[in-house]
């Protein structure tokens, strides 16, 4: 795994509150190795977005703004966190 992917994976695992650490960390574990540069750009943008916004999108409390839609967010919204992992 290249350095950029390792750094993004680290950031995904240390979001700021536990729920996002777990969800984003597991998502990164499952998907980051296969992400293209464009997908990494989108993932990096999601990591720069406030946790509470992304969390609200994931749990369905807020609609996703059109400027954040994309394939990586679609994957994240469909991702099922495994508490046993």
C-alpha cells in the first residue's frame, strides 16, 4: 500500500468520535487498497468533512448535499459496519 493510502487509512481510523472511527476505519480497511486516485480524492474530501455531517448522512438523518455525491460516498452509505470485526 502506498504512503497516501496508509495516511488516509490512519485518518479514517481516528476521526474524533468512536462511531466514526469504527465505521470509517472498517470502510477504509475494506476498500482503500482498490481505490483509484479519483476515489482517493473523494475519500480524502469526505475525511475533511465534519464528522457529524458525514455521520448524519450515513444514518440517514440528513440528506447528502449534491456536491458530496459520488461513488465513494455511495459505497460508504451502503457499507455495513461489523461490530465483531
